[in-house]
């Protein structure tokens, strides 16, 4: 076993000269912000011989699209090496552990509870373990090229629930922008700057994410609702092995953390956006049902 491990590590690092060649047994995970990608990383890490890393790559100082692709490959090699030799990797987690949410689930402004730190994974790994690495905005912007070299998966969620969640946290999409857009997609950055209202910009960003995911094979776009309804079993297609449930899952699409009036306003705008790419993944009735649940709440 040790000989095989050394051989594989030598092979990976010998290939580092080609900064855009795929790192074996590595998978790209992206998705809508606040759609359950952090939860998915936790569920993946609970499976045998699989690790899911939540935003392990630091993107500070990113200078170009090509550098983004190269940085991914470089870090994938490093992550595999440290996981196999030391059992650790950087992760945005809570108290040095993998978590399922970046924010507290409380009413009003929700406090961020995660930070990037080295996390130890107390589990055996073989040299060919499957590594999932996640980032929402950067991986989505790089997706056209990442798809050429890596298996890529995206997690999506009822678009009204997504907009609602964006309104309760402090992240770039909450302000109608997208991280590293000025470097990776300056044309889109200029389009956003010409838009007036926050909701208009958020609908535009949501459309961009989902338009990118429409380029993936249908079975590589996974709905948050399906993850919850199947208690994670839907992830078997991603991992290529039986899924073993360790966490009880409950839907967060309806809750007091979301302001009723704001949900109704966003729901009306979304339902009136007839050419939005969300309708490639969700029936209008699914958004209407969620809208009606908030409509029935007391103001």
C-alpha cells in the first residue's frame, strides 16, 4: 500500500509542470450561494474514502482567468498530498471542524460562524480517494473550462428560497455583486454596474449562475430539495458508491429567518421574469407554492 501511495504522489507532482492538467480522482463542486453546497461537503466527508472541502482555496490576489485554473490544479495536488500524509486540509469550518452552514440560523442579520483553518479528518483514506473541492462564485465563473478537465457538479435550490437567504446574510450576492468578477468576467461586472436596484442585480446574478449550470449534464445538477427528500441518497450519483446517512436532514426553505414582505416582493419579481434560467430547473408552480406559504403568514 505504501509503495502504491508513493508512486501515485510521485506521478501527481511530476505532472505539476502542466498547470492545467487534471488531478486524478478530484471533482469540482459548485452551486448557488446559500443552496446547500456547504452542507453537501459535510455529507460527502461522512462517506467512506471521500473528502469534501468547503472553500479551501484562498483567492486573494487573483490576477487572471488562467491563473484561476492553474491555482485550482496546484491546490488540488497539495490537498491530496496533505490529506494522505497528514490527514488534514484547509476548510472554511467552525471551531476547527466541518460544518453545514456559514451562518447562524437566527432571525435578522445572521452572524457568520466560519473561518478557514486546517481541519483534521479522522478517517482512513486510500491513495485513490475521491476529493470534492467546492467554491460557488469562482468555480461557476471558471466552469466552461473546468468542465473540460474535471467532473463538475452544481447544487441548486428553489430560487425564491435562495433570494430569501441572500437577504439574511452578508455575502457579495447580498449586495448584488459577485466575488472576483472584475478579474474573471469584467464584461459582466460592467453590466452589473449599469443596473440600478439591488433586486434587479440579484435576479441577474441568479440567472447567470443557472445559465452556467444549464451547460452541465442534467444528472450533474442536484437540487437541494432532492438532497433533503432522499436524506442524501441522491448523492450516490456523485460519489459512485452507496450513500450511508449519518445526518438527519430537514428543509430550510420555509422559516422565520426570512422576512414575509421581502419574500413576497422577491417572489413577484421572480415569477414575472418569464425568461429567467431558473425555469430550466424549477416549475413555476414550485415557486408559487413557496410564495403562497409566505403569503399565508401573518404580516
